[in-house]
C-alpha cells in the first residue's frame, strides 16, 4: 500500500487551481526553495518530461517534489510516487547484499570467485590460453575484473542469473584484474549469482527478504505488478529540440510485468524516490534504520571507502570506486555541491542516488531520459548538477 503522505503530496501538488497544465503545477509544500524551479526549467526546455526530487537526512525526508509529466502524450502529471527504472542504482543493493553475507561470515570480498562458482577457475587473462585471472569478489565489486559481456542473444534468452555464467567464463578478461577500471555488468551479475549460491535462495528473494521488505520499500521490484506498471513514468530521448518516447532497452521488447527474464543484479530494479531514500538513509545511518540493523558500521565503511586507489576510476573527474559504490574523491564540476567522501550511483536513464556523509544528507533524482551519454553520461548530466546545486543552496540558506 502506498504511503498516505505520498498521496497527500500528489493531491497538493497537482490539484491546485493555479496550475494551467500538469507541467506548470506548483511546488510541493515540502519543497526546498529553488529546487522545483530548477527542475521545471529542464521540463520547459524539453530536456526531460518530468522529475521527482528528494532530499533527506538521518531523521527523515526534508524535501519531496514532482514537476512535469510522467506521460507527455497522455498529459499525465508526474507524481511523487511515480515508479521509474533505476537501472545501475540496483548495483548498490547488490553490493549491500554481499556485505551482509560477509558480516555473517559466509564469504569475504577477498575470496576468489571460483570458490563459489568453480567455472571461474578457467578464466584467463587476455587470451584463452593465458595465465589464470584469479578473480576475487573485490575485483567484481570495483569494476577492475576485466570481464566481458555476454552476447545479446544470451542475455535475451536467460531466465535466471545462472544462465549467464557459461557465456561470461568462456571469454578471457580484457586485462590483468586489478590493474584497470572498466565498468562491467558481467561482474555485478556474477555477484548476484554468488548471492544465490551463498544465500541459498534466488537473488530477488534475498533482496526482498533481507533489504527491500524490511526497509518498507513497497514499490521496489524487478517485476512490477499491473498496478505498479501503470505508475511507471514513460522514458524519452531527445529528438532535435523535443522529446520522443523510447522503450526501456533492457526489457528487450517485454512488458515490465513479464517474469520470463532474469533479474539484472546490475540494473533491473524499478523504484520510487521515497523507497530508494529509505535504503540510502540506512547506509547514511551506518547500517541501521528505525531501530533495525542491516549492515555493520564496518561493512558500510568498507564498501563506501576508496578501494581503487591509484587506479583511475569513475565516470566524472575526481571520482574513485568503493565496493559497488561510486565515490566523490575531489568535488568538482557536477559534484561541486557534494563533500569529499560522498558516495552513490547513477542509472542509465538519468536517475541518481547520493549520500553526503559530512552534511548528513541524501539526494535522490528520478528522471527517465535515455541519451545522457551525449552530455557526459547520467553521472555528468546538467539535471543532476542543477538539482544538487539548488538543494545545497537552499539548505545553506536555511541555516
């Protein structure tokens, strides 16, 4: 059941008689000054159809606002509880699940991958008859594995994560593990399979039982219900100076409700801003939320600290990588409003989720645009920067 407060926000934001259209709806009463207008500017320029923004601290939500449209053709307002494909923001839940198993003594991130998936003992470096790659879980979690991706036909036919493994291990790594950073979807999907092997249940069931349901993330799922699917915001790409609807590529033509596809540990979740903020607030609180402990403080520190060192890592300047988490090492450009040590992740269609531990804040941006790679990628998008800058300025002004 959706939160009453979210439904109240929807009513307040979109029933105002002052709004001449859905896209012109006023800011929520719980909106930080300037954030709504910053997002509306991108809607007006048809950079995005709409956006949901959220800022929280350890105690709760400080700002939750929606602007624009979830469906342009249908003139459907963007609502605070709009569901969106969060893509690679899924990786942070995958990493957290691994750390939960480490807390329980069931694995170590320094373990060889072959300990849990024996076929990985045959993976070599650079060529089929090269030396053993000796991959560890840490290589997978830091994107320093060099693992290659399976062919599209393999991904399309896979029903479970185990179906991907033969195609992954059949290819040598691109480089000596640990010597370079190269974003690897195969590495994260392999982690999902390890969670299944060690956890004794399917990857989605593990996340549901250990993270998603206990945290109260009622709208976070790999397989939305029909009711949830109706709340998924449409995705768009830029077509000249306007937006054109575009499908969610990872579905490969399937419906979001279709369960005949494997759960992408690298990027298959749908969620809402309020749901994802619960997960981030748990990490901000060093592994606890509302009196329940999910991760040890030691595990949180390990996964959100620099694990790549001198190896250049990340999508924007000044970045490093933790254990599935992107880190802000030296704030600049798009990260200028975040403190050094901030950590989070973006998604392919523009979504962003970040924790600034120095300021004790969580930032969540929910948008659905497919082609930010033309603007430096999702992590470097001007929408992300404008949201973070406006929120930081509003909070500074409130002190």
